[in-house]
C-alpha cells in the first residue's frame, strides 16, 4: 500500500451527503490535511452528512481515535475549525486484520473432527 495520502470527495448536495474517501497511510500528521478537506466539504451546505471513508487506507490507531472523537463530538479539532461549526461525521473504518493462520486452524479442527467421526 502506498504511504502517500490520496483523498477523493464525492458530493450529493441534493441529498445533503458527502463522502471523503482516503487511501494510503493516515497518520496523526496526515490526518490534519484530511480534516481540512472535511472542513471545506462541511461548509458547502449546512447540515451536510459527511462520511469519512478510510476503509481502504492504513490508519494508525491514534489517527483512528481522533476520527472517532470527531464523530462523537460532531466537531473538528479547534486547531482546524476555531469556530467549532457543527460537523456531522460518520467514519468507515478499515476492517480489523484477520490472522492468516485462523483459517488454517479452523480447517485442521474440521478435518480432525471429521476423521474422529469417521472412525
């Protein structure tokens, strides 16, 4: 995965929704740039519902915590938005990593059980 942060904004002003999709590596530092994009999108229309989609990005835990905090408080950080405008954010997080060996362990258990039933 590329470390460079790429952001795509999709707007549907008629429905009052916007999606800010990020790919790459989201760090506490690069998150500041993402917040600026979210702030700009938020000011396009009052009451806009923003979806911050980082499901296809590698997100550091500290950055995810900050995004979740903004989602819960409905505000961007004061350093980004000193006026603290209402910001209705939902976060689409990456799926938690699944251990590669889990599937193998399950298959081994199923095979063992099938062999014991056959005996």
